[in-house]
């Protein structure tokens, strides 16, 4: 039996120190794909995205730009909102960590941590990456850099600490109970190895800059990751929303592989600490606090086989490619090209081949020929003769559901393409234009009925990936359920051709 709980689907809140890149667009498009699919299957879904606006890196970037931090955040947050909208991402909320609803929520969580005995004051001595806004152990530093390759600097300053070290054993025990907590499995194994090495208490405040959520009665601001992770709750800002999409829901956190640790170690620890004291911590508490969470990680995008870098000049501007090709084509390629969970490679040749071979020549060709014949020879309507045929009995969305339960996005899309290929084979086998020309009107109409039914199934199945295509083909069918006799509106063009790479 499929899980029918409401579902909260989240992207990371994107850090506003720079402009959106293709990786940001990708995560949001994947989240939107799942939310659209779940809604099709009858589940209530809430899609949350937004921007992370505090921390030293933002303060430094704002100063470099000659702007105040809040003006800098306003400017860049607007870009992240715009790229989501241009990518056809239908989010339900866009949270900004500078909003009052978020800052006051985080301050309440801090007080609860203090009340439960999880916070103490000390001195931080260690390696810190401003770019990652992350602390690293000595064992993780390689050639003077963090595991991400970012530079680190030695910090010695007064800090408040969270007793993360208490979670080493309980987390490992809970991980064994929840083998599906992190996807893919290989990354979960990496995470377990990290935790098995022993967790250190986490510095959760800074006092050397002021751009953050203040801790009342001190000169400290809250560590940016403590602040940021609570966006997943602060955005659910009514009792009904919180109950429907947190307490009683499944929660799917979509994140890049580089921030897995924050979501799969820190976040469960924070949630459990709200419900217990250090003396009462156990795997059972983690289970109660986090039983509904799943961390779904994906890889990075390469450009022509190389890691994207401004210095190499190989970055991909999502605004530029969406403006050039349209959101449907960009969405399709990003969802179709990689095995989800692993790195993807963006090449112009692969983009052109996918769009031309799979959309234009397969689905587009099927739609163009079928609608042309329906208008020309069937009175611009779905024929009233409704024969049975194996193509009309396929549960295409059901096939996709099984694949998507294992996050096989590209294989789910491949199932739609295979179905479209079978419909094109029927065109070639029956040659309906020849049937009409030979006076076999009834037989021709039967074939067109089957093909139109197949197109209807395709446009529903592919809708989470291609919302604009779904909208246009739905309009051809009069935005009605498929049935004999419904009138068909004209359609000038299914897909636009693109130039070779």
C-alpha cells in the first residue's frame, strides 16, 4: 500500500552571497517534479524553498558590493525567487531567514535548547571555512583546505556550544533502525563512518560579527546553520500547516551532497534536543522527533565534464538557458540526463540530442501527426468509435510511481518515452492516413482514437517534468477528461526545433 500521508518537500534555502547557478535550479526543479507527481496521485504536498541570508560570508559579500547586508539580501533573494518562477517551480512558500516569522521562531528554539540543558558557553579553537560557513576537525583538513576545497582559517573566540557529542551513540543506533533515512545508500554509509569517528560539541554562536539572529542579553549571534535549518518549521507558521505538513506528514528534504552532514547529523540532533535533556537522550527520542524525515541527496553538475568554475569560464547561467530554450526543455534535460543522486554532466551536444531525439522526434512527432489527422479526417474531435487496445490499458503513472519510490527519475521519464515509441510504432504499422485515403474511415478513426488516448496518457505522465507541454496539450483536449466525441482545439506547434550543438 502506497504512503498517502501529506508530504512536505523542501529545497535547501539558498545562500544569497552569489547569484543562482544551475545547481540551484536543478534542486528546485526536482522538488517541483515530485510535488506535482504526488498531487497527481492524490496526496497533499507543500513545496518550500527560500533563501539563507545570515552569516559572515553574506556580511563580507555585502561590504564588498558597497551595500548594507539587508539591501544585498533583498537584491539576491529576488534573483532566487525569479529563477524558481522561470523554472516553472510552483512553490507554496518562499521563506527568507531575515523575516520576523523566522527570526522569532529561531530565538524561541534557542531558549528551549537552553532550558533543556543543551547549551553552554566556552571558547572555540579550530578551523573554520567562511565559504562553507562550517567548522572542521583537524583530521578533515587536507593541504590547508576543507573537504570541499575551500580555504579555512584558525578561529579562537568565545562561543556558545551545543552538546552534539552526546549524539554519537544514539544517532548510530537510530540510523540502523532507519536504513532509508539518507538516499542514496552509499552516502549514508559515508555519513555513518563520519559519526563513528565521534562527534564533537558544535559551536553555535559567533561574536566577531553582528549579521545574524541575536542571542538576547549577549553580544553573540546564532550560528548560521542552526538558524537556517529551522526554516523547515518556521515556514509552517499556522497550527494547521504545522500539523498537516510536519507532525502528521512525511518530510522529504532535497539537498546537495555537500550539505548532507548538516541535514543528517545536526538537524536530527536539534530536533531531538527540543524533546529531551542530555540525560534522557536515546535512539527512541530521535525516532519520535525524526521518524517522518528523509534526506534525499543529489550530486553536482559538471560542465563539459569539468567542475564549474568562474575562473574557467564554464559556469552555466540558468537564466540564459531558460531564456534561450524555455523552461520545459531545461527541466526535461536536468531531470532526464543524470541518474538521480549522482553527478550530472551538462553538454550542449547531450542537451540537443535529448531534446531533438526524445521530445521532438518521439513525443512531438506522435502528437503532430495524430492531431493533424484528427483535424483533417475526424472532424476535429476524438472519434466516437472507441476500440480496446493494449496501449489504452497501460497504467503509465502507476509504473512511474514504482520507479519514483526509488528516486529513479530518469527511468520514470524513460518509461514515458518507451510508451510514446510504442504509439509511434502503431502509426507506422497502421498508416492511418492511408486508411482514410483508401476509404476505410471506421478503421482509421479507431486508430486515431487509440493514438489520442495514448497522447492523453503521455501528457498526464510527463506533466511533472513538462508543465507547459501538459498545459498546451490539455487545452487541445478542452481541459476535459479523455472521452469519445470531445472537440479538439487547434495546436500550431508541439515543440520548437533547436539548433544543433
